């Protein structure tokens, strides 16, 4: 026998509603993480001198915006109002500013010079945070059986993971230049 509906055993309406409320609350952090990543991308593109990396980051920024634009659909999939955002964009911008300061301090402590290297490192960490936030969102959707949310998060996480591997490769490519020669990218 096949069924198109999800069956959750031993869950009443109040518990179901509580689960959805908690998942929608998590989406605020998901939005903040993705907003921080977008803000850091915006500031990084102009700082990178290497043309192939700058071109890749420009393409990544367009994709990051598409990911950010999926958040209202995720909110709706978890029973929230359609077309609205959970409210994490401002928190994301503040987070991005804090990460930029931390990145500068870490770069100096590690001996890396140049804004380009620092920006790549900040992007690597911010994208990992956003991947984790979307992955938790996916796990919440799996836990309560929301196929529409899973259909959004699964390909999005795959794309962000690919971006993460490329960011790491670029960072590793440029690290010796930034650390040994104190040169910018």
C-alpha cells in the first residue's frame, strides 16, 4: 500500500503546532546565517584581485541570493505566512560585521596579510555556518515530514557544499602567498 500523506504517530494538534512554531523560530537563524554570508560576499568581491576568484565569487553571490530568496518558501512550508521572512536579515548583517572583525584579528595572529585572504577565510566560515543552518532546517522538515521544505533544502545544501569546497580550494591556493610573502590576493 502506498500513501501520499505523512503519518506521525502519537502526536496531537497542540504538539504539532508547537513543533512547527519551533521550526519557524529556527528559520530566523537560518536567514541570519545566509544574510551574513551574502553580506560578506558583497564586501569580498571588490577585495579580491585574482580575476578567476573574483568571477567565481560574483557567480556565487547570485546563487547565494537565490538561496536567500528561498527562505520565505521555507517559512510557508513550515506553516508560516507565505511571502514573508522570519526576520533574520538584520541580525545577519550584524553577524557579518562581527565576523569581519574576528577574521582580521585571526589573520594577524596567524601571520596572514592582505584583505583578500582574510575575506576568503571569512567566507569559508560563514558559508559553513549557513550550510549548517540549512541542514538543521532540513532535519526539522524530515522530523515532521514536510516534503515541500525538503525539496527546497536538499538541492540548496548540495550547491552550498560545492561552493564550500571551492572556497576552501581557493583559500588553500592563496594561503602561502598571504602568509609567506605577506601579499594580497
